C-alpha cells in the first residue's frame, strides 16, 4: 500500500517511511541553535569551575531583600536606554512619543536571547509607525556601537594588573572602534563596498547596504547622538549599581561600587566581543573571572554573577513578552501568533530590510 502525506508521513507497502531531510536544511537549523549551545556550554564551564555544591550554597545565602532594589536598578537601566534611543529617532523624523519609545524598547527585550534580537526593535517600530526598518535599524546600530565604546572606560579599574583582561578589553575596543570607523569613514566604507560589490551571492545587496550606511552616518552626525550619550552613562551606572546590589545581598560589599561597576562593564565588553545572543556564557565567565581577580572566591563570584544575570535576562524577557502581549493592538499586531512571529523573525526581517 502506498499512501500520501496527508497526516504528515509517507507510507510504502504498509510501512512508515520517514522522509529524507535535506542536509542543507539540517545544517541551517543547527547553525541557528549553535550560539545558544555555545553560551550554555560556557555557563556550564563557570558552574563547574565554581563547584556546583559551593555555588548552590552561596546562592542560598543571598539576602532576598536586595531583590527589589536590584529589579528597580534594571528598570532604570531600561528607562535610560530607551530615552537614548528616543533621541536617536529624532533625526529620522519618527513620530514617537516618549511613551512609544519606552514601550517599544521594553517590548524588544523579548528577543534579548535571540541572535541579532536587537533588530526586533526596528520591526516593532515599523509595525506601529510605518518607519522603514533600514532607517530605524541605523539608530540601533549607532546606539550599540556608542554604548560598546562608552562602557570600556568603566571596566579599567577592575582589570588593573589583570593581563588577560587587558587583552580582552583591547580587543573589544578595537572591534567597537573599527566598527565605527568602518561605518563613518568614507574611504574605509567605500573600500569595503567595492569588495562586497564583486562578491557572489551578496554583491546585489551593495546598493541597499550603502543606503543603510548613509542612514547610520546621518544619525551619528547629529547633536542627539552626542548629547544622548549621557543616557548611556546613566544606564551603565544603573546596571553597575544592580551588580553591586547582587554582591551586597551575598555579603560581598567589600568589592565596592567601583569594582562592581568595572565587573559589569568588563562582562558587557566581552559579551559584545563574543557576539553570543545576550552575551550568554561569555558575560558570566568574564564577570566571574574579574571578581576572582579582585579577591572573591569562585563560588560567591559565580553566585553574584548568576543572580544579576538571571534577574536581568529573565526579567527583561518576561517584561518584553508582557509588553508585547498587552500592547499588541498599539503595535498593530493581530494576536500572540504575530507576536511570536515578530520575535522569531525580527532579525531576519531587519537584515532583509535592505531589499525593501
């Protein structure tokens, strides 16, 4: 007996035949999961290095009264970063109110653990206000590059005498500064576009990439881009304070606010360097290593890092989904399925925005 695939399977001579899956499809799916797998592997490495039993004991000793101020510090971080993004939207004449920008930025946190998840923000902006993705994507690129540069000086106090940390910080600076030069310097960008234009498969994207680059230059060369950096500094301060609160909850306040700030900044820099979604794994390993350099034992160092990161990543994801679902009409989304589609395909739409 031969059968159709109406029930999702194929039959031959009464036997179930599993359809052959193209190798290219399997590799593409595996590649999507690879960043998350690498991040989880790095997390496991940190837990193993800290000794799981000692780590669990340190977490149990956390004073949960510090959870509320830690949460408030994260909300302040989001408020400052959304204010920064709101200023960057002015040069492209986006009709956002302050409330619009705050809600959109918070909603975009739903994709914080998705590769290139920051590009959900331009997708939501287009859904609500009709702004072309390639225009608002320029604001995201400017914000990320400038934040990556501004966070580096804050990391310096925590890595004095830490040679490995110094090399990582130098690499992060070179990448952030190189990205800025690549985008803003006409000679460098034209050289890159010349190469891209002669490459197969991606050469046809060159005109659209030039347009995106021009939007970035327009946004970066405005007073809002410079003055808005004050909000980035406030956001860094709020996040560093949150890390200090995590240390205080574990009775490790002797690291000091500056040490906590430097630890947060260094972890953020290494996370940017890794390009893993949400910096998962890389941020935790780097932060724990710096705390160890500052004299903290492995277990409390890993515990403080985990508490801070779980709070911010989990809270951000839950907040993002909550805003997406509650404001789906405001964002012109039909229902939860469209919210899910936007979250899963936000980066893909943003990357493909150059084509339309």
